[in-house]
């Protein structure tokens, strides 16, 4: 199946972007109109057109904040965050300074969106071998008998989720956290060695023994009173399907493991 592009990479990444529509991380019209402006197989065209869309939607978000339109601002920041991510994804020269600036814009937009949710998404730093791993903790919001929403600290089943080779911390909201919250799970997402900020800013590469990463994450999770220690699930996405499987083989406080997808050989 190909969408707009015959180039399989371009088509796949467009589909990946559109996939965030379900939880308001994208708009189909914005994605398709951007795609039709891109030259087939041209990486620079890909970057420039997605960047234009990201900046335009980013400006919508800023204008909405100034006008007091919280929901519109939140949704526009989510979409802009995704579009900056998509723009940066095919910058193939690791020395290209646009990687850092565009990725930074994606993170900044998501951070602004996170503050506009109720309850706000909580940015966290997980202790790890003399440094920290970045993450977010998402808590279920409950409705009481008067149809009012309140933030509860009662222990709940919790999903810990991480990506693989190229997914981002912010992207995990639409692929893990949002569906988890709808189903009554709290969610903790993070970036580990080789991923996101940890490789780009902290220069810590991937490691095969992922249990050495997951164990400190579980330790941190168990320090939170909102997490039921007997109901912790771990999900790894893409190459994370291998990493999570490896971790669950050693970290026995994990009660369920989801490999999305299962990677049995690198």
C-alpha cells in the first residue's frame, strides 16, 4: 500500500504522520496538502514542505494561546510537534544543524501542549547511572458523581512505553499514552540510551542489555503512589519490540509485555 508517493520510505512516513490523527496529533488535510507539494524522492523538498506546515500550525497555536482558546492551542501544538518531527526525520546527514533545531521545535511544541491538558502531562527525569532519562508521566482523570473531573492518586495499572531506533518521546503520546489513559491505565513514557535526547544531547548510545535500562525505570515507577506495583505492563515499539522482550526476560516486576512489533532478529 502506498499513499501519494511511489517511494516506499516517503509513503511509509506519510502514513506514520497521518496515523497520529486518531489522537489529534495530525490533520489528514494538512498531511495530504503537504505531501502533494513534495517532490518524489527529494529529501530536501520533504524537509522544506513539512517545515512550512509545522511553522504555520505552530503559529495557529501561538495565536490561540493569546486569544485564550486553550483547546485549539493544545491541538495545534500537538500537530506542530508531529510535523516538525516528520520534517526532521529524513535529514540524513547527522552533522546537519537543522536536526537539532527542528527536533527542538518539536519538543517545545509538545511541552506547551502538555501544559494545556488537565491534568497536565508531567515531565519527569528518571535516575540512570549517574545521569537521568527524560520521560512523561500521564495520569488518569476520573469523573465523580457530579460529572466533575478530578485527579486521583489511587494506585492504577500502569503502562511503561518506549520507542525503538527512531521514535521520539513526544510521539509516544499518540501511540501509547492516549490510548492507555482511555482504558484506565496511567502511562509512563521515556527515552533510553540511543534514543532522542539521550543520544543527541547526552551522547549515550544504545545498549543490548535493555534490562539495565528498564530496571531503573521500574524503580522510579514504584516510587510513585499512583502506580499499582502488581500491574505494570511494558510496551516496546518498533526496534523496542526487541528491547522490551530482552528486558522482560530479566526484570520480573513486569506483569505483561507488549512487543509492537516483535523483533526476533536484528
